[in-house]
């Protein structure tokens, strides 16, 4: 036991074991790579303990004692270096916000390990001059044979030292486009959107032009995308630009709200104009799906404007006669009248009146997420929802809260049509919408008759009464409240459409 205790003290084993335990406790919550480094350190610690036990067992007089002592010192020195590296790079430096590149850390640990081994060898009386001379020749031979590999190693070290490319960034180099997932000694791994991993030699990265996507002024940011489309001259470029920018400026996923999308006219053709939309993408890996969302919004905008190019051409297997075309128009008219009949606002109107209103409807399709109506905006039309679902939001302080959902068949915006008041709520499409708009001029001829005004006012009064009771849980005489509300609405409708003046 005395010999073992002496060897433990001579080789500083107790201090090394204590340092190992402290380092293990501190690094256990560090990165996975650092925890792996601990495993190698404890393997070396095990080798050290075995060597110390062997040296204590055979005694200093034995011929193998110098070899056992040398092994114990080498394993102790390497274990100490690796433990100190794990503690420094895995725990201490991250606490102050310093993250060291993996390659630099490996180089520093490698140099420190060589210094420790040379120091132990010198202490053991090994002739280092012969080793250094031999290693110099070996280094020259190895360097000549592995010059490409060494170029990749130095290239990877340079990439991490100057931080020109970082893990997680998106890059483009030639035909390769993807996200950097790893920078190793030999190569940089780039993961493409197609699920492929391209291994680019580090030396090639240092020699080629590389575009770092989304980085400006040395900082990671958004990526400006471009989407082109065409529109007919049925609508002026100014109207197209205004409508597209308004549609793209509201609640588009993965599109920056701080840098609103812009639309410009870039070419005037013989029958159409060419436009380009520029927007800033916030999630760089989702550019394909986001471009699709932008194109979908543009399609619905052009559909509402009647500016699709090329214009949709109906396909008929047989040549249409005039009678066929008349029947087709009448069928569409009947379909729209049936939609109006299914909506409470117009359900009490005669069929002839519904057919007359169907001629005044204007198709207004919307894509999911578009704002159909903005609270407080001026308007003189009602929207008839034929298919789809919308959310109704009201301003509460600085935010908007959803208070209701409307599912087709339904209507909204009726008070702007019937009384000329500003929009009372914001309406957002929750799905794709088949929607129609009926403006004041289209409704004015029908509302000249007093009974039509009363029928429409009754439907609006019922909806307002239901909303008020839902908000306030109000009791009382609902029938009396409904009669008063209907009377007030009839008066407002007559006044807005000038019915009293027409009577006089």
C-alpha cells in the first residue's frame, strides 16, 4: 500500500481524478460533442490508473518500471488536456457568449497534446532531436502525398476562423443551393431542399464564388424573392399594382410585414403588361411554398379585376349555337338567384326580384388568408358568400379579436349597402371563397318598392338582435326590440336610397 500511495502522489493521480469529477459535473449539460470528449478523457484516466497500479506492483527496480511510469505520465497529461478542453470550450466560453469553431478547437487540443507528450518524453530522458529530425522528413513526405487533403483541412480552418460561412446559413455555389449543416475537416455538408446532402470540399469553397443567401452587412436577415406575372390591358397598370400590393400586404405567412411586398410594371407588350412582385422571405427554406402562396394571391386578384392573361377560354366539345349560349347564361343566372335565395338577407324576395339581383352580382373570388373587408373602411356594397368560410374580427384596443365565423351561404357588409355606414368589422377568408359583390347601384332599382326594403330590413334586424343578445346576454321583450330595430332600419334605408324624396 505504501508503494501504491507513493506512485499515486508521484503521478498526481488524486488531483487528476478530482479534476475529472469536477469537469464531468460542469460539462454534463454542455453540447453533445463535448460530452463525447469526456468519454475519451475517462478512457485515458483508466489507462493512467492501470499504469500507476502496474508501476506500484512491479517496483522501481523492475526493468518495465520506466515504461509503466512513462505510460502513466503520458495518459495523465493527455487526459488533463482533453478535460481542460471540454471544460473550456464546452462550458466556460459559452457562458460569456464565445463559440469556438470545431476545427480550431481540435487544432488547439492537438497542439497542446503534442506539447504534453514532448514534455513527458523530455522528462523521461528521450532524445528529442532525432525524433524531430525524423518527423520533419516524415511530415514533408506526408504533406506531398496528402496535399489535397491538407488543402481541404486548411480551407475548413479558414472558413471557421473568418466566419465567412456558418452552419445554418443558406448558400448558392454553381448548381448547388442549400443550407450548411456541417463544416468538417475535409468538407462542408450542404443540405438541399430536395433532401440531398452535397459534400463540397473545403478547398473548392475557398476558390469559388459563394453567395450567402439572406445575409446583408454581415448579418443574417430576410431574402428578397421575385415573382413575375402578366395581366391584360382591360385594367390599367396602376389599378393592377394597387390591388396586388393591397392583397399581398395582409397576413401572408413567411412574408416580412416590416418590408411590405411591392409590385412594379416591367414591360408593356402588345396585348398585356408584365409585372414583378418583390417580397422579403423570413423562412429561407420555404421559398417554393411561399412563392406558390404569392402566385395564388395574384391569381385571385386578377380574377376579381378581370385581368387574367391569357384570358380563360371556355372549351366546348361541340360547336355552340346561339340558343346554347342563351341557355348557358340563363343557367348561370338561375344558379346565382338560387344562391341569393339561400341567404337570409334576400330569402323573402320573390323569384323575379332574385333574378334581377343575380344580373347585378359581380364575382369576387378570394384565396385563404385574404382580407375581404377592413373595419372602418368606406363601402357601399354587400358580399354574398356562396362557398367557403370567413372570420369576423373586431378591434379590441390595439389588437383584433375574432368574434364570429360565417359559413356559406351567408352575407356580410350589409349595413354599408343599406345605410352607407363604414365597415363595422374586418372579414378575413378562412378558406378559398366563392363570393359575389352587390353594390348600391345594382340594388337601388329593386329597393324602390317599400315591401322590399321592409323584407331586407327584417333580415338585418334579426342578425343585429342575435349579435346584441349574444354580446350582452340581454333579456326583455325580443319581439318589441326586433320591431323597433326593423323600423329604424327601414327609415335609414329609405333615407339612404332617397325613397322619401322620390315620394314627394
